[in-house]
């Protein structure tokens, strides 16, 4: 048995359609069975409300007298793209204000426009024969724009890996505040209500399908950027009329230490055509798995701490190595429910028309990392290989002499096997000399906790270590913890003028 | 009742809290404290009926004491009920109700401020 879109439309028109949210569907399938559910339910509505950084809007301002071809454009001091001539722009959600930085950005401009507030446009041009004007400044309301079309390249992630932090300091990430020592877990996504999780084969979700976008009728453009549906991480590119949007479903936000982002409310109605749709929409939080990644690794290969379901994340606690760790959501489940409910009423009223995709999304696609032809500078490009070390059993005076001779400020300390066990600085030695006491040997005054670098590490990572620990040198070690070089703040000077490009 | 006690260096060397406990016999619960070489701040909890007694005794010893009537301020119009604050709070002030709406138990709050930065929507702030 199967139903056609036309049959569903007919039932909607007659007021006989049964529309349910994706949260209600699993219980209905459990009660009526798959065939029963197919007969009973006509449309399942989904919804999600969370941070979707890759969002923004095309705006058309209309022409001025005399006319200007805007080349550089700011809205409330947030720069917008000036390469669309002459009075078009694209304002991206994460672009930050030149003056307020992370406290105000493109997302706030969009929210202010939707809230009916006026926004200051400032633009400049070099002036041409046809567009002689060079500058313009004016206050604009959303209603003053000819078009304000939201177009979000990467929205509605199918699911998102959760985050934790095993370091001993608090991390501020796009996944929010991560407390030290696996102090909490942060996650995002609506789980059971997530649009793509209810249609992972993209049978119903594709180009041209009408959706709920920030309170306005919108549409799926097609595959989102960085979509990786083969691995269960599909995304959507979506569009909608900003002029019809509501602040209830469009909110600017700032992730401390990361930057500005936009919270987007998005829902897709799914017509229940056959048993495959029933099975897909019967998905529960318990069925959707994500990894909890350790954000202490500042690279792409973050280790997985645990694999969990949305049900576990939503329970508020996850057991990690015998300890109960509390969870926080960054997306709002309450708002996701509101989106799905609102969309449900749209479908029931017939104010949103269901269609099948006019072009399908390739479900076999997998996103790749960037093709890097020029690697950035690595520690080995600038490190100082003529490093002097001292044995932990040497006298402090020996260390002092070595520092003087090597004109260095940092002396890595090694044990009898040449393994790094500590570090002494000119400060440590001065202190020992100024306060003569029991300390005679290097090991009595050395700092045992040494922050190190590896030769193939990116210089940016090494710089971050220097900054975070407020230090000025990192011993460079090999796999056996042998000191092979040292990287000091002075070596960073080699980066200027491209001298590291040997 | 919660009291916020501030003292400066010279007086910081005096055992103000211990002194007040001995003088008044009130059992003071120190919820959080930050004391360094120049100044100190402690958030203490005392039974409501002895609040004034403790405040006056501390003030007599040179401390600056303020009665805290409110915990963290929650702006419902900015809050979107995400729950980012829930796991960063050391006192479990924030929970979800059955409708996934954020519930704030102000009286548990010790005004540590950890949730303020964790809120993506700037809906949490210290009370004035």
C-alpha cells in the first residue's frame, strides 16, 4: 500500500488529514504497527532550533540619486559582501562588528531587521561614469529593502557530535563552555525531531521542497555545503523571505571566546507515502547515535570519548569512566517542538503545500578536508636545533654557566637516559642564588611540569601553547621524550618575510 | 540568607569569619571565597533570623557586607531554553521542566557567574 501526494492534499483539503510531529510518530507506530500508521498518519512534521553559523541573507537596497555601485558595505558596522554590484549585498551571520566585535555581528543585524529596528547602511565606491556617487550613509528598515532573501548554505545538520574537554582548563568553543577534567558535555541537535534524521535516505527532502524557515515559508535549495550524508552528517541549503520571518525563530547569539552565530528555526513536513517513510519517521532519540569528542585536541582528529544516543544526552547525565557527567544542550528542544507544532498547523490549514523533491540529493556524498598544497609553517621550520640541556643531577652553578655560554634563558633538564624531566629558566637560577638554601642541584629547582612541542606540529598550535601558559619557550621532543630542539618566542621572528619557506 | 563579604588586605589577615562565628555562635557556611594578597571576597550563608547579627558583627570588624536578596538574573525574553547553562552551574540552579522550559532556582545560586559567559543569548546577568 502507498499514498500519493495528491491523496494527502485531498485529505488536507477535506480536513481529514492526520498530521503529527516526529516526536509523536514513534508511539503511533508502536501502537498501530507500520501498516496501521501508514493508514492513519498523512504528514509528519519535523523541527530544529539551534546555532547555524552558515547563514545569511541577500539584500537589495535600491538605487540612490546620484547612483552608487557599492564596493564596500557595512550594516551597523558589520561588513557585508561588496562583490555583487551595484546595490546588492550578502550579509553573513558570523561576520563581526568592526567596533563591538563578538558582541554584535551579522546575525544581530538580521535579528534587528526582523525585529523592525532600523539599521545603518554605510557604503563606499571608487565612482564610475555610470555610478558617480562615492559614499552613502542611510538608516534602513526591513520594509525599505526591495528584497531580503535569507539563503543559508549549511543548515539543519542531521546530527552533531557532542563535546567534552579532558584538559585542566576551561575551553570556550563553538560547542559552548567546556569545563576542565571532563566537567561537562555539550551537544546540539533536536534528535527525534531533526528533519534529516527522519529521512536519512533523502526520499522526501531535496530541492524545491517547502519548509518552515524562521517562521516564514521557505524552501530547500538542495544539498548543503559540507554535506556528508554517506556518514550520517547531511546538511541542507535553504532559503526564505526575511521579511516574513519572526524573532521567535531567528535569534542572534555569541559563543564566548568563539564569536557570533545565528539560531535558526527550521522544519520540514514529510508526507507519509509508504512503509519506508513510516519506518524512517519512527526514529527515536534512542536510535540516533553521536560521538562525544574530546575538544582538548586542537585539530581535526579529536579522540572519541564515548558513543552515545540523543536519549542519553537528553537525560542530563552521561556516565564516563564511572563518573556521572552533566550534559548541556546548545540547541533548544522546546523551540524545536514549537517549530514542529507550528508547521503542523500550517499543514493542517493547507498554508504550506507538500511537494516531492524536484531534484534528489546524492546520499553517497562524503565531505573531504581541504586540499592543502602549501602546508603552514611547522615547528621544525623555525625551531632552534642547537639546544643545550642539563642533567638533573648537575649543580645549579653548572646550569648557570650553561645558560650564560649558550646565551639562553631556558634549559631543558634531562635524566640519565636523556629523557626530558624538567626545565629551568634564568629566573629559577636567579631565585636560587638570591635565596641560598638547601637547593644545590638542578632537580631541586627545576619545574617538573614542562609544556612541550613536537617537530611536525603547526606553529599556530605551538604559539597557542605559549600564550595559554604564559611562557616563552617550548622544548621540542621526539617520541622517546628526547629533547631535539627548542622553540622560543625569538624563533617566531623567523616567520616574518617568509624566511621559514626554505 | 546569603551575604557577600568584602575585606581589604590589612583586615584580611584577621580571621574575620572565625571571629564572628565565635562571637555570635552562628554557624556560617562559606559557599565560595577568593582571597589573595590584597583583598578578599566571600559568599556566606547564614540562617535568616541571624543575618543582621552576622552582618553587623562583620561590619564592626571592618568588612564590607551586603545582603544578597537575589541570585542570578534570568531574562526570559532573551532565553531560548537551550540549557547551555545547566551543566556549567556548580549548584544545579538550572533544570528543565517537563516542557523543556528552563527552570531557575534562584535561591540555590552562589553568584559565581560561570553561567553568564556560557549563555549564548546573554540572558543571564548578575543582579544589581
